[in-house]
């Protein structure tokens, strides 16, 4: 049983959210500069917009702010330091007495620069940041934590989860396949723009990026030509973060470029554009692979700006991708451009609930921090509580309320 603490005054919640929202907007340029050694300017600006969006719409989640729990511990992802801190640190700190977030080690230097511009603890005293070694951090947090928010791989989640009590709510945000489907009646311009948006964002390191882009044969050549033409037009916007015009920079983990080079070598027969990898500075340039769906679907996540195009010839052929055993574990979202009888009427809800199928848009357009996020695949997102795994989307403020507050708020 979770011990509940003081009642929450929602007018105070709105006030604190408003103050942080204003500070983010007023410090936009300073935040861009502070993170210019870690990510592109357009990503930092996007993070600020997303953070302001959730803070300005916190009233949509007002029903979850009733009573405070004690401790929340958050492990941040390698990307989106501002937005992740707001969603997985600041907002939980409004419904708990003691919240601590730990950025990944590779981010520490850059996060400290961010913290100098905007100290989140000044907006919510319940929130603190830790740069301790992970094992020491865990030992400090285990006994005082009611809920854990973890973003990363299921394998790493298991290693962390085993340290916590069985009655600790463990919220996992993982990664999904998130395929884009471009059917024969798709708007090609719309589909190409969407593909560029979700693949190039943050150098392809975002878990919302698609592992494959399934394109109908009737429009495949036109889609491919338009995409590669557009990629050639932005070749002068690929380079160091310090050049603010760039929209694709080096990988956050320089060593990942070494790993990806061997992966690219294995996929060499399918490369039709790009493939340039620099293990010295971590730069992985936008790359196109082409492999017919009949030769097997792609379920590999590259964590790089990779467009993996797969030609299919008829709608029913899509079943080969979605029925493969490799798909189910990471089932998350589908972005469908045009129409598909198979997707609309035959795809099992065991993999995809209706709201996980996006029509003529993509996850970057539809994601909001006040809405549930994730999918049915247990490696995409899930909760662990009392020894049980609950598959489905997550929303920390909702999940903390439903599992730790509502049952005991007599």
C-alpha cells in the first residue's frame, strides 16, 4: 500500500506550469546555445514547443492531481533532455514529495549547461537532479521510491527494475517499429515530408522513428525519386551542431558510429543513397536502403537517419510484415498514408488499437505530453506493478494516479 501525503491544490499546479512555460520561452536562445554541443538548434526549439504545449494544457490532466505520493525516480533517455525533464521529472514532482531524475552519463556535461540556464528545482522544490554513478544512484533511491519512470531498452529496464520493491510502479517507455505505409492512393508529397520529419529528427535517434517505410509498387519509384532529391537538397544542412542551420548532426554517442559502420556493411547490397559514417566525430549521414518486402521486413532499429524503403505489390502483402514474430514485441504506432483494407479491417487489435493507427500524419505531429504514449508491444511501452506486466501506452501522471493514489484515496 502506498502512503499518501498532502492534498494537491490544482491552482498551484497551473501556476508552477505557467512559470516554467514562460521561462522556457524567455530563455529559448540561451537554451539553444547551452545544448549546441549536443543537438541541433531545430531539436532544442522543438523540445521547447512541446514542453510549453504540455505545460499549457495541464488542465487536461487535472483529474490525476489529487494527493501526493512520496518518491518518484526517473531515468532520462539519451535524447530530448528538456522535454523528457518536463514530462518525466517536473510534472511528476507536482504530485510527489521527492522526485529525482538522472540524465544518462553521456549527457551529463551538456545537462549541467542546460541546468545553469534553467534550474527546474526553482520551479518545483520537490525535484532534484542526480549525476551519481548509476549503481550508487539506485542504492540511494530504492527505499524511497513509489514509482519509476524508465526510458530505454527492455533489457536495461529489467536490470534496473530488479533493484526495486515489487509494489513499486515501474513505467517503461521503450521503442517501436512505427512503420510508415505509403499506399497506392497516398499523397506522395505529404508522405515524403512525413518520412523526412520522423527519420531526420535528432539524427534518427528518436524511438518514434520508423524501422521501415512500406511503399506500394504503383508509386514506389516516384516516392523514392522525390525522397532522394529532397535529401540531396539538404546535404548542406548536415554537419556539426554548432552550425545552427544544420538539421542533422553527429550521433549523441560517438561510438555508435563504429557499431553502425559494421551494420551498414551487412546491408551494403541494399544501399542506394548515403552510407557515409565518420567514426571520429560520430557523423552518420542520411542513408537510404531499399529491400523488397518479399525478401523480409526490417525490424532493426538503427538509431541513425536511415530510410529503409520496402516495396510491396498488393495490400494483402502487408500481412507478411505485421504477422512476423519479430513485429509483436515492439508494436507501437502505424502511420498510414492513403488507404489500406488490410490495416483498417484485418490487422489484429492485439497489436494495434484504433488510436495507434495514424492517418495521413505521423507521431511527431500527434504526440502530446498530456496524452498516453506507446503501444501494445511490451518492448514499446508497459507498466510493471505487483509482479504483473500491463501492456499498453503510458502517461506518468495518469498511471501514478490510477495505481498509487486512486485505490487508497478513501
